[in-house]
């Protein structure tokens, strides 16, 4: 995997962890309580909140239910933070742009491969 994609993913995972922490604290829950409600270990919960663990859709569903919100609401919290970072964080903006450019290059290469096969 490209370094900038890895770094971008790490930032996004930290944003998700922050969103979970913010919602957990608003509900007055401790990590242990949220982990129990969501059905995950406290260690896993801690790693997610610290942005050290990638998550599955199943985890997002469980954690959202425990936080009394939808997965969409939780992801919207993350997206608001990311959008803020795009305007205020030069490093994040550069990483995001590299990711977009990489996708565009892959699309062009794929299109050329398809065109050449005809």
C-alpha cells in the first residue's frame, strides 16, 4: 500500500475514534461500559478509540447502537472532522489530494487497458 494512503487511513481512524469518544462522553459512559454494551472487549474498544484499530461494519453497527445513534450519524461526525481538516490541515489536504490523484491515474490506466483490448 502507498505510504500516503496508509497515513490518510491513520488520520481517518483517529477521527473515528474521536467521534466515538465524544459520543460516549456525552452519554456519560466509561470505556468499559460502552465495550460491554457493544459486545467487544475493553482492549479492542480502547484501540479503536485511540485510532489504532481498523473496524468492521459489524463493529460500527454495534457501537452505534450502544451510542444510541445510527452508523450514518457516527460517520457524519467523522466526515465533518475530515472536511474541517481539509480546510485547516495542510498535511491532510495534501494526502487527500494524493489519494484522489492516485484514483484518477488508476481509472485512466484501466480505461487505456480496456481500450487497447478492443
